[in-house]
C-alpha cells in the first residue's frame, strides 16, 4: 500500500503525518487514544485505503516525532493541530475518526472548524459519564513502566479489553507524559465546548464490554441529537476495540466513508 510522510507546522508545533493510499474521492483522518500514537490505526487505515480512500494519520504532539508545547493546553489547541493538518494535506472536508481520547479531539475539531469535517466516527465515545475509580487505577497501571509485565497485563485486561481478548498487544506504544498532558487538556476544556460536535453527523462505535466509555455516553448523545447520531454495536470488545474487533470496525467505518446509510 502506497504511503508517504509529511510534516505540518501549527504555531510552535511540528506534526508528523503519515498518509496511506492515493488521492480519492474522500480523505479520512484518524486520531488515536490517550497517550498512544497513530500505529494503533495501521490495520484500519490499510483496510480503508485499499477501498480507494486516502488516510491521514497525524501523530499527536510528543509522539512519534511530533513536537510542540504540551503544558497549559486545552482540547482547542490540539484540535487546531488537526485542523492545520487537514488544511495543508487535504482538499477537505474529511471523515474524521477519533478513538477514545481522540473522540474528544475529533468533536472539538468539528465544533471549532466545522468546514473541515464532513462526518464523524467516534470509537469509544466517552467523556460525560464518570469512570469508576478502579478502572481509572487500572488505566494508570496499564502505562506505568515500573510495574511488572504481569501487573500491567492485569491492568490492561481490566481497563481496556473484553474478557478472552489478548491485552499483550497494548503492552507497548504508551507515552505516559503525553497522556498526562492530554488528560490535563481535557480537564481544562468545558465539555459543552465539544460534546455536540458542531452539528455534524455522528456514528458511534459502541463496544459491548467498554468499562471506560460506557453505553450511557452514546445514549446521551442519541437523546440530545436525535437523527444526527447512529450507534453501531461492536461485540466482543472493550475500550481498546481496534485490536480486538478490526473487521467489525472496518465494516462500520467503510459504510460511513462511502456515504451508505
């Protein structure tokens, strides 16, 4: 599959962007989860690109070569990075996909820069319903380098994976300092700034066993926004989702990208 690497500057930030596939009728932009980079989307990006679409995979600040200030930022700052990528590398508007924390950034992009976004796909769309304390502790333990492999696997299984799925695929790929800065940016941003996503159509991929982005979050959006929201159930998956059920997710994403009902 054809791929290329680009660099985009936004203020003090310099962002690495991998582009998979050739120019097509529509571009797709994928935003990763808390403290994680774009390689989480590699399998999905390939599945989308082979169908004739181009996928942009920007690395967040502090990950994979991207750089820029992290302290004192809000989701609006990080959404501005994504907007700069779309303006420079795409003919716009794009299908914007956000996983977990990335779903917050995606909705902020749609709210702040609506002309750049056609549709949203939210994978693990949390942010409103509080996360249980034991799950928050497991999330922190998942990326704690001082813990043993066995301890981290236990935390990963508790926080991110459905029972029976292999959590070891997420042992690597964590950027704890970036995760802390991203968490602070979430807390520094009003939920109402981004929750309704700037009037865009939203497809939520809801995992059957997600202990972090629980079903109540998706149901809240559906109640508020009515026909703008479509919920697609992904079975046998937890919050990680992408490595757990890649085929189910690819089918749902491609329906949105193709404009299918």
